[in-house]
C-alpha cells in the first residue's frame, strides 16, 4: 500500500502495516519518539493498521495530537491505579485537557469512601509503579450486549449510562494491565513513555455537569515523558500563579469588582485607569498617523438597529435583555425604569415601543455614521475609530478577572473601503497591530487566517471572485508585513475572512488578541453604498479591526506578561523620589515638581524610614525608576538614579535625569 506523508512524498509499505511500521521505515529515532499517528486528520493509535492511500503524520511529544494520546493514556493509568488502591471505585469520564488530564471518580462504594489532596501522592506513586510494567494498550471492538454485561458485572452505573447513548457497532474497549475502559481512544502503544506524573488538584464535579446528579470527585493530573519537563511545567505554573492578573490587579490597586455593582463589571482604580488611558493615548496617536477619524456613539441603540444588523434576536442568549421590548404593555410599570412618573409613562413610551438594547457591538452604530452622507469612490477609505464599550451577558460561572467580563471596551474601528483597497487596508491594520505588540514587548506572535470552505460556498455571502480576491489580498498583506500565518480553511465567518493574532507571553502561554475581519454582510444589510467611477451606486467593503481586542483583556494579558513590571512609559507610578533623611524632604518635593512639570508621574516617599526600606517598597510597588536624594545630591542639585532590574545607574544632575526619563517615555510611546 501507499501512504502520503505531510510533505507530499509517498512511501510504499506492506499491507497491514501500522503507524509504528511507517515510523520505523522513516527512521529508528522517529519510531522511538512516536506516540500516535494522524491519519487523514484523525489522531489514532500507533499500532493500528494504516488504510491504503491515507495521508499520515507521525505524532511525537511536540505535537498536540501526541500530547492528547499521552494524557488520555495517563488518565487510564490513573484509573488503573485507583482500582488497584481502592477496589470498587466507580469511574465517570476521563478525558485529556489543554495541559494534562482528569478523571471523575466515585469512591462512595469503596472502603476509602472519599479522597482528599493528602491521598494524591500515593496515587501518583501507584501510577509510576504501574507505568514501569510497560503494559500495552489493547484496543478491542465490542458488541453492545457484551459491553453492557461487562459493566453490569463490574457494577459501574456511570459507564452503563454512557453506553446507553452509543449504538451497537461503535463501541470500543481499551485495556492495559488489569484495567479496561469504555473508550474511543486514541492511546499510546504502552504505558512505558509515562515517566513523570503529578496529580495537581482535586475538585467536585457533578455527573454530566448536572447539579441534580451525584457529585463525583475530579482528579486533575499532568504527565510527561521526562522528569525535567514536569519540573519545568510546575515551575511555570508557579510563576503563572504569582503573575495571575487577578492577584496582581488587587495587590497593585489596578482594578476591582463589587458584588453590588455586579459580577463581570470591572472598575478601574486610579492606577489602573492611568494604565488604561496611557494605552488609549498610545493607540490614538498611532491612529491619527494612519488617517483614522474618531467617533463617539451611545451605549444603547434601538432594537430595530440590531434586527437589521442581525445581532438581535440571534445572539439574544449572550446579551443583556432588551429594555422596553416590543409588545410590553406601556402602562405596566414592571418593565419601566424608576423615576418615570406614571402619568407620563404612556406618553414617554409611545416613541419607545420598539425597545432598546445595550450595545453588544459598535459596528451597527458606525454603519449609520458612514451612511449619514453620500460617498464617492474618491473619498474612500473612511476609517471610523471608537474606544467603544459593549455589554454581553456571559454566564456567571465563566467570569474571572479581566479576561472574561460583561462590560468591556473595544479598541474598535470600522474601515469602509473599495474592494481594490482591501489589501492596503489589511496591511495597515496588520502593521498597526505589530507596532502595538512590539511596543509592549511581545516578541512571539503568529496569525491565523480563517478562510471559507471552498467545498461549501453556499454557506457564505458574496460571490466566488470577490472571496478569492479578498483571501489572496489577506495572504499577500500578511506576507508583505513579514507575519507568520497559519491558514484554517472553513473557519471564516459566513460574512467574511479574518485574521486573528495569537501572542505568546513571557511564560510561553498563547493568547488570542487583535483581530482584522472582512465583512460583506453589514454593508448589504444596512444598504451602504458609494458612487463609483462609472456613477453607479455600489457596496463598500467593511473591515472590523481591533489591535488590543478589548482593553480589559489586553491589560489582563499585559499584567501576566510583565508580572506587573510595566515599561516606564506605561507604568502607573513612573518615578519615586526617595530622600535619605527627612532633611532632604524639601529637595525631594522640588525634584517631584520638576518631574511632574515634564509630564512624568512622580511621588516622593517622605516617610521617616531607612532608605533601604523605601527602595524595597518601591520595588514591591513595581515602580520602574527611583531617584535617591541625600545631602550631597540636595547641595549639588543632582539625583542618584536607580532602575528596576538594573540597580544603581549613577548620580546625574536633575535636569539630565528628567531629560533621560522623558526621552525614554517618548520613545516608548512611539513619539521620538
Ligand atoms: Zn479513554
Ligand atoms: Zn465591528
């Protein structure tokens, strides 16, 4: 049979050859590191026979599919250990997750009864012991009756319930050592590669996520081929915990939540507001340079606006309920806000019968700004920018810190352009996003280009030629900006192709930030036009673009990326002046005045503390620049400069220090 490799080359193998045979045929080294195999896009066991004509990739630890098989097998190994330690344990589901695996288990029928975190080391030890047995994972297709008999005999109600949902002919068992599980796979060839294991936490989880069903115990773990990889992973987790933006946001006084105000509604404290406004100023200056025009729109709009845009009622579940929804009884006070006198209600409500919605998106408002006057092909593109706050009703269980909120501000802009301008506008939006990311010291980014599915073009609005040209324009724009891209076919929205930026932070974690998105839909729905060179009214193309995504999410990511040590231009407290004794407090006040006059955010620490204590506190507060002033500095009109991460950098005249700091800020803001 013939197999195609990912690079397009072919290999001939005897019929019945497995993934492992293919790996061996390529190289012994690959065979040693192979964990699973991807057959026509599906991750499978390494030791299953390959189908003739398939495209096959060998998956090692460095691939997502390899990790998936590794962690799924580790979940089975954990279940085997639990059965060995606690006979009678019942098992729910045990899938691989982003980083590791879990298994939901029920110990109520065992002697042990329940588990606590103290039991985890013993389970880990048992897993390692069992892994050393190098048991093979054996896959077996089982008739449904046999599967039901097996779990009835074993007394596992959860597996029996899972079986109810499966049809005869699609049931597979996997066994390793003395353990058998109902499972679709894929798995490693054996337990041998699982050398390093850590059970990380224990939690309660309702069976099938339903709070009326029994509560099971969820055991989380992570495993690696090498101990060093596990150590590094745990160290990174520790760092991530220390950098958690919810913790740092609190410690640094950046933002807060109040139950009285409502969950998912962040409030920016003075320091956080400075950070946020500095980011806004930075982006505004970039936008002025690139020909954007600012606009400001209200936080609500008529329901009819969102019916036209399609945001209502289709996305109703993710929005706050409408105000004065159509059909409300105008004299029924229940849906009216306080403060409207009963006698005026009927009158007030006549014009509002159609109702209003808190805006979930800024785009519909911006279409109306575009449409308020006629446009000629000569005055396109029109680039309307707004830091627009939008509201979405996220489930309360999903709210956490700044990365998932119910009210957030997008650094939004909508570009209305001609089809022949799409490439240039994409290029500028990519360039803008890269400028922003580099200024904030993100070094590692890629972009995902979401294209339409060419097999299923009826799903998409707009004709083939337009799509082909637009997709080509996006590709070329990304290439000309030197941007690494991954293309995902079939991931485009029905209304247009898009490009999403994936950014790696200092701890190597990936975040989805900025986005640039084409839209043929809203111009159609809102009947937007311009007059072309043949005097015809034609549709503009609309581009949505947001380099930060949202200010909330971006600040959350920035906090974790920098650990709260922001660059000088962005730091809420830029400079702290530290007098060595109280005798220099007056001079310190003069220094602060000079810094503030130059536009720097500065304070003096005039507490009667030793200067070392003041330095330590400034470090804890993550102030990037400290100016220490003693008797000599006061007499000479100088300052001793101390920078975070560098230590003392020398004594210089005050004017020189001010100039150096303002210069650094200007460079950081891209203004010098
Ligand atoms: Zn499984
Ligand atoms: Zn938009």
